[in-house]
C-alpha cells in the first residue's frame, strides 16, 4: 500500500497523543527521531522512540515534523 509523507505544524501534534502513530522529528542540528507523541507542553514535546526511551524534545529546536498517511 502506498504512503506519502505529510508535513505537520507543532499545533497539530496534540491530535497524535495516544494514537500510536510514529512521527519523524527533525531538529535544527540535523538529528532525526522516529517517535510516538506522549505529551505536548508549552516548550517541549515528550516522545517515546522506537527503543522505548522517553525523550523531551524542545519545540524551539524542531525544524520539521513529518507523518505518513495512505496515498489516495
């Protein structure tokens, strides 16, 4: 099944809390994290990566956020 990448804004993150979907978080230093959103706070996003580690990603350092969805 074909999928496409969709760019998300930071204000769209709350709809992915508890959904189990993995998002790609790209930071300004070039680091990329594939993780599930657990909590969105005013200055950071709490995520769980694919190894089960909990990370706190500062919103100020996030350049892009990408999600996959089915292509129609």
